[in-house]
C-alpha cells in the first residue's frame, strides 16, 4: 500500500510534531525514553493521557461520536510515527485499547454513557482480571466463581498478573457462573465499578527489576451488581474473544515502536567499538542481522497499513492472531539486537544500576539501561494475550476451515 503524503498530510505531520515537541513535561519525556514494556510508568502515563485528551487526541482509533479524532488511516499512521520519534510513553491499553472499544461494540447504552467519558478523559483506569494461578494460556479453565444472589453476584477466587491493579479504580474480569457443558460455556464477563469492595484485596508482585507492575487480586465473598455484566450470563467467552481482537492489536500499529527500537540500536552501534576494530555499525554481521530485522519490520508496517485502511485482510478471522504473533516475535528479536549492541559492559552497568537503586545518576547511557529490561520484559510477549503456540493453532484451524 503506497501512501501519497499530500501537502495537507505533511502539514498535519508538522502540527503533530510541534505538539509533541512542546506539550510533554520533562518527566513524561523521561518516562517515554525509559519505557521497556507495553506498560509505561503509571503516573507520568496518566498525566500524558490527560494532556492528549485536552488536545482531543487520546483515542484516535475510537469512532468520532465517542470521542475519537475521525482521522484518516494516513493521519493515524503519521501520528503513530511522530509519537515514537518523540519517544513518548505509550498510553496504557487496558482502558482505551481494550474495555473502551469493547463497550463501544457490545456495551449497553447505559454502560457506554457511564464509563466511556471517564475512560476517555483518564479519570478512570481499568485493570484486566483474566489470568489465574492455574489458568494462564488455558484461560477457559478459570475457576474464580460468581454466584447469583438477587441483583448481585458473589465472587470467590483470585486473579494473578493483573497489571497495575494497585493503581486501578475499576476492573473488567471473567468469572465462572456455571460448570455445565464445555468449560467455555460457563464464563461471564463482568465490569467492577470499584476495586475496594469489602472482601477484595490487591497485592502487588515485585519483579526482578524491583518494580511492582503485576498484582494478585483476591475475592472473598465480594458482592458486585449484575448490572456490570457485558453480554448474557455464561456467554462471557464470546465477549472475551471480541475483546481479544483489540488486545492482540486489531486496528493498532506496532511497527513505529519497532522502528524506533532499531533506530536507537543503530545510533548506539555507531559509537560502540567492535571487537574486530572500528565501530559495531560497520560490522558486516551486525549490518546483516539488523537489516533482516528492519526488512521484517517494514513488512509488518505494510501489513498494518493494509489492515487499518480497511483492506479485507483485517476481516479475516485469523488476523488478530497473525498480528499478535508477528509483532511479539519481532519485539523479542529487536531486544536481542539491542543487547548485542550494549554488550557485556552494558549489562554490567544495568546490574549495577539495579543494585544501587534509582536515586543515583545512571552509570551508562539510557540505551544501556533499557536494553536488558526490554529483553526480559519481552519474554512475556509470546505468552500473554494467548501464547503464540495457541495463536498458530487458531490460524491453522481458520485456514483449514475447522
């Protein structure tokens, strides 16, 4: 797909670039440069979310009637490209990228009016209550139970790997409401309009880097209203599959982020000594490896442009699985290239930074300090949102008509 950037589109690019050069605070810029996950630092990210909302740019992918921008596919790609060039923190996906689009598609009118405005303006942040200690990739085996009781459900069980639950004020979750039939048939999708119900406890999980990104959430006879149900009781699996289209990248662009990772790798390689003399950027093996990866990222960019422009490929049932699989594996490959540039010295500086804490001056470049955290964090990309083995099975079944 060839995009002809007309003078009007170039003027739009200049407007976006100027805003990104002037609107973010120094703290927001630092958070963007040092983000090594899908999830940027919470406080700075939500501050940036509100800034974008005030500009009218918080949700370019939403329909205009719900607060989206109404931009063309070309404008959305220009926005994504300039966003990554400016090294700004990605907005947290659970609210704007998952439950918001789900409610636009499947929510009741009351749910839309109640929740969409505060998702859009950043007043609310939603945690995603899916995974359980015994139900990871096999999500349908979940056992956190919700028993009907009058107009309410009473929830018992637990969730794990619930990102930023300790910062959230709302949660969407899957619960088991029946054990009849296939395991997928007894699941219900619920919206919790608060996370401090009596009997509900959130415990942060501290990662290897000392950062509590994930949480455990426990439910002990937690009473929640049935009005928070999306779809019919016991039909939550269908709702969850619809949401996964958004979680796995349907309608979004990952390639600009990958392009920026590789640009930073090239910049660092240009000042990194090669063991064979000269700088690493001139090493033929490095040039081959990063060139192959850049070609694959360019292919992903073309794939995304086709999808977002309304090409029929985006209507293929296997598209979300293909998009998620390709993107997650390219992120892992990019993190490997970045650590090859950092080398042993960069790794040593990262480990020393972790040892001495975050209240001292960095011991190396920002590139050195993010390359290993990105590598470690990206190990999960081929697991979350459905493991890539599961995705390939879904793709094969779709192609076979099974």
